[in-house]
C-alpha cells in the first residue's frame, strides 16, 4: 500500500555537498549542492545548444543572400551589411540571455543543460527565484565568459590579437571558471551577486500514483482517520513545489519543522492547528494534495507552486 511517508528514492549523496536550507517559514530542508563537474557539463550542453542556434541563424542569412543573387536583385550595400553585422552581435547578446532567462525563470528553473544533469537554480535563503536574481547571475556570465571569448575570437580572426591580450584573456576566463572550486558551495561570481546557488533537482514523484495504479479514492480512504478531509479550495492554495517541501518535512520527521509547516498550512486554509497530531495532519494534507495535483496533470493542468 502506498503511504504518505513513502516519499520516493533519493540520489546518491556526497556528504561534502550536503547543506541544510532554512525556508522563510522556518522549515529546515536538506539539499545537495551541484558539483562543479555537473555545472560544467550543463554549461557545455547549453553552449552546444546556443552554438546550434547561431549556426542555424547564419545559414538562414546565407540562404537569404543566395536567394537575392539568384533572383538578380540588387546586392546589399556595404553600409546595410555593416548594420546587419552590428544587429547580429546585439541579437546574439539578447538571444543568449533570453535563453537562460526563459528556462531559469520557468517552472523547473533549469536550462536544457541543467535538466540533462538533474540540477536547477535556487535561492540560497529558500525564497522564490526572482527575475532580478536570474538577470544578475546571467549578466555576470557575460563578463566572466562570453565577452572575453568573443573579443579574443574576433581579434584572432582579424589578426590583431596580441600575445599579451591572449594570455590575459585566458587568465581572466580561467580564473572565473575555477572560482566554483575555491568555495564550498560551488558558487560562481554570478551566484554571489544574485544570492543563488545550483542544487540537485529533486525528481518529480507525482507520477508515482499513476504508475502504481492505486486509485485516488482508495488512497485517500486508506488514511487512518476521517477527521482530516480538505475541500478543493483548501487544497488549491498550494502546488508542486510546496508538495515537494512537504515531502522533505515528512521524510526528515523533525518535530519542530512539522509543527511550523502545520501552523503555516492551517493559517492559509483557516484551520486550527492540530497540536500534538501534526504528522497525521500533514500526511493527510500531503496525500490529498498529491491526488488533486495528479487529477490536474491528467487533464494537462499543472501548478508549479502557490504563486502560479
């Protein structure tokens, strides 16, 4: 029988990367900081994706010029050509940052590379990831990596890159690349500025109910008591993120954390806190919230968190 406390498998963990995160509600959660190798691998995947996009865009431009020539249309003047080059540089800057912003501000807070490696961006104080934080950490990436590499590449193509500039650029990029190895939380400079870090993403467990074939009504009926039954409105205040937080609280079974979470939920839904019976209350709420989210997923409706 599926139990609310049966909260899924966890990854193999490196004790050196284990951290305890205190949420704004005062709940202690165990998280694992992403290793430097995982972050490097994710960046390489993202760079490959961006490179593929750039190549596709360049091929589209070449095809456009070729079509102009085939149609015997007037060639593009040099002045317009120069303007298009500048526009391309600005466009690559905007597209590059839009790529990271779009994915890291999404439900999973992870780019394609981070998703492939099972990691995600999170706020170090346990709060909500904001647009300001994501913008700050990604602008720093331009300073750390993209702008120096673009400068060295363009200067090298033009033959104006001096040996000193080349070594200085390599030292600059290398220093920032090695920075995560010099601190225990594997932070890069962008994370320090933005107040973020990259952690292992918990595997979504919502599909477990469907996979086991346990009907939702049977699962809810298996609860030890009828005293905790919640309405749709009372369950609608939270989403998947809060469900995962509740999973962690039940897994660690810390009495103070369960009391704090129970008090927070009761305050949200207008219940009186069940003093001395917090675990039963949380297990009942967890089970019914999970069943509700499963129903929504079947109809293509997902709720990432309480703010969505």
